[in-house]
C-alpha cells in the first residue's frame, strides 16, 4: 500500500517536471469566415450505355451548387477554372490540381441507368488531406433527380459543417393575389429552392397560418367556413383533408407538438384569448393558461416539455415560457418594445421572435432564458419567423409599404441565417406570407 | 521499517530524476557556453546588421573574388579556405601551382564538413569561421574580417534568449487564422477545441503530417462535430504549408508548436 503511494508521488513529480518542457502553444480563436470554396463537378456517365443523361448530369451539379451557395457557408468554384476534367477524377482526383484553384473540397459523381432507374454515386474529397470523406449511392427514377441533388447537398453540408443539412425540405405558405381589400389567399407548397411549386387550396376560402407536422407529410391550417374558423389537417401525399374541429370565437395559429400527436393553439372565449392543447386521437381539449390578458402564438420546445407563447399580461406584449401543463409561467423577454410570434428552434437552444420597436419590425433570436437577444434583420413590416430543420436559418415574410394611392404594396418570403448576414429573397409566383418550413423529408 | 527505507529510496530517486530533468547542467546541452570566437561574432552581428564597406575592403573583396574565380573550376565552395591557409604557409607563385594543388587536395580531404542549418538565400560560407579561427591570434586581422562576413546564419546553436517573441507568435497565429475556414454550423460546446501538434522544417514547411492530440475523439460516432472541427483545422494547417518561418536563430523554439484551434467564442454567438 505504502509502496503504491510512494510510486504515485514519484510519477506525479516526474509528470510535473516533464510538463515544464511543454511545447509552445498558440491559440487560434478567430478564422476565416469567408464561404468555403468547393468544386462541384458535373457527374460522369457512360455515353454509350446511358444516353440522355447529359442534361441531368449538368442539372444535378447546378442544384447542389445552388443549395450550398444559398446557405452562405460555401462558394462553388466556377467550372471554367477546373484543371482536371477527365472521368478518372471520380476514382482518383489529382488533389494538387484542385488545391491550385483553391478548392478545399471536391464533389465528383457518376450516373448510370440500371433497370430504368437512375443510379447516382457521389464522392466528397478533402483536397488537403487528400482523402475521400463521404460517399453515397442513391437509386431513384430519373424524374426524381432534383430531390436526389438536394439529398447529396445535405450530405455535403453535414459532412463539412458538422450540422444536419436542410435542402431536402419544403416550404408551405399562403399565396396572395388581388387588391389589398379583396385578397385571394391560397395555400401553396414548394421545395425550399422554389421549384415544384403547387397550390393546395383553390382560394375560395380564406386560409391562415399553415404549419407542418414535424414527423409526417401533414399540415394543419386555419380556414373560414361560413365565417366560422376551422382547424384543418391535410395529408400532402394523399390530399385527404380532415376537420379537426369548429371553435367558436377566434382561433389563432394552430401548431403541432414535436411528435405530431397534439395541436396547440390560442382560442378566444368570452373575449379572452388563452392557450389550449388538443390531443388529435382523443380530440380532448385542455386549457393551459388562464389569464385575463391575451395569450397567443404558442410553440413547443423540441423535447415537448416546454411551451413558449406571448402575452400582454405585463402591460405590453412579451414572450413567456411555461411547462407543457401550463405551470411555471415566466416572462423571458426583457428589452424595450413589443415581442410576438415566439418559435422554439428545432435545436432547442434559441427562440426566434418578431419585435416591434419605434415603428420598425425586427426578426431576432434570444436564448431560452431570454438572454443574448440578437436582432437579425430590420424592416418596415415583417413577421412570422419559421426555423429550418437544423435551426440555422429563419424564413419569414416582409411587406412593402403602399404609396398614398394604395399601390406598391407587396408581400414576399425572405430567409436569414443566424449570422444575420446571409439574407435572401425566396422566389414565389405571387405574393406570399406566413411561411412554414418542413423538417427533412423522410 | 522496510517500507520506510524503500519509500526513502524512491523519493531520493524522484529528487534525482527531477534534478536530471530540470537542471540545465544535466539536461540542456543547448545552453552550453559557445566557444569564445562564436560568441564575439554573435554580439557583433546583433549590433551591425549591414557591414560597413570601406574602399580598402572593396579592394580586398575584389581580390578575393578573383581568387575564387580561379578556384571555382575545381572546388567551388571549399577552396577559398584552403587557398588562404596556403597563403600563410607559402607565397603563391605560378611555378608552384601544380604542387600547391596537390597539397590543397590533401588538406581538403582532411577538413571535416559542417552542415549548419541555413536558408537558401544565406550566402554564408561556413569555412570562413575556420578561417577566422586561424587568424584569431592576430587581433587586427580578426576585426577586419568580421566586417566582411555576413551574419545571418552564423548562429546555428540557439542562444540563451531563444523564445519566440510575442510578435512572432502573432505572425504565426495570423497565418493560421487566414487559412482556417471555421465550420460555423457546429453548435456551441465548451469542449470544442482542437489541439494539433506540428513539426516544422527551418523553411517553415511541415516536417511531418500534423497530429491531432485528441486522437480518441476523432473516430467516435458521437463526436461528429469534433471530427468536422478537427478536419477543418487540419485543412488549415496543410493550407498554410509552408508558413512564413520566424527567425531561424530561434528554430529550436518553433520547430515544434502546438496549435489550439478554439472557435468557442465564435460559436457562442
């Protein structure tokens, strides 16, 4: 026993002595925040065996480049600059050639047709470590090449940034047309890059606040039937629509729970809005808040244990957090101005909100305890942020001011990432509002 | 009783080991006082970066250049020294050239080659040191010749003050900062710091592949964020290869460096 102790002391002393000859340490706490240069090549195919793949090969490469560039974290290198152009690079790229044009990563791929199906093989290379770091084979119908491209972009994004991609996703929104006092509002859905656009409703009835189910290809939205608000469920794949219930008085902003089995919303009863939750199986409605003030816009935390909402119980509209049974209600927003539409990040670490201060509207984020408030973008009017599946980008809508003659008003979708620098307009065929971003398509 | 003797012995060994590891007299041959002549050269080099060139020296240089031109035919680098040592022994004359060349060759074979670590651009001729030593008895000659020398690479042994200066550290840091594309998608985590050991050649290029010190975290499936971060740091190291080398006189202090890539403040947001 004694010997062990002595030996312990002995080695401890030796360790201290050797430590005194430690290396020089240099801390690198800042880096280059420029987008990562990446080379995305056209995917190769055998001319004789797989005809008509010419366009698909180019298009896949274009979609991947566009996805990655839109994230603001990558810069796709112009193909004109490529030095190595032979098919052999898919198996053995000359890394020095790619480093020469400053590519830190390289994407190569090969297309083949197997039994009328398209087989897409892709590889991601680290040109400095000179090794393959990701490879994947996807088989699908040729028409589905666009989705395959998004999936590949997700893989690349995930491997190089460390977080899940968000390109194989869809955006649900309210499409608007017509004069301001007689707007036609239709429910519309499209890929996150604005392709594959289609309308889900005809526009006869007013639609509001569409939201995706986090686990299924299903949406919930609010519509008026004979001037009564109704909450609907719609299966996107089958087109089957279901009425969840008629609610007397006003109903606002229905939203799914994280596992998709409940809908949380605010209902106005007897002139007072409170938060209610409905179990979709039993259709039992439970009241969560009971305050004389207006409580609206509830949103679950990703683990389903907490709920954030806004309320004017303190005199002005502020953000509150409570547990999923309505207990421990606590105000978290502390800044000046009015806060609305809180939405919990899928990553769980932040809450996004709309802030109105001195006549300007801001989209911002704060930590779940209300600290670290950051305003990402400011404009005349904008609201309703919705998170990308990885909790890195927010989509919202922005309106432009009409002139005195009532002209010039428009409404469009925009996205901004958490850095606040990468703001982009999202193209839609008509005016757009109230977006909801899906999780990754399963 | 037995255990106390044993513990006493072990503790003594421990103290002895500490002494061996820590005390410079046992451990650090680098700190040995260099020969007197070399110390003098270092001091002068620090004071005078650019040697003064007088008319006399110019003439001398011209003579030397002429002499070298003749010698370069056979032994481009090493002959100057031999030539000069011959000058001391004999007076040069055209008739004795053949004999002289033979003697020179014999002497050349006996001269040990020194290979100090020198940058390519250094014009320093190591043989001039030996030449200087030969003439060291004559103080006047030594002083004159010192002015002729270039000192850039004289110090192949590290001086006592061989630590990297703060500005040199900053210069290295700035280079890696430029090369490092931070993976901004990584969620904040207090353990997100990558330690990489690099070994450098005298020209600042990598001597061996960079090594992530936290090997065990690299291949854990649960540590995919760490792997992404570590890979980005490794890319930065390779992208920066070769770095602009700090003062070669302090090579001992920067030939091995630990780089701590620490994005925590950035990721915290």
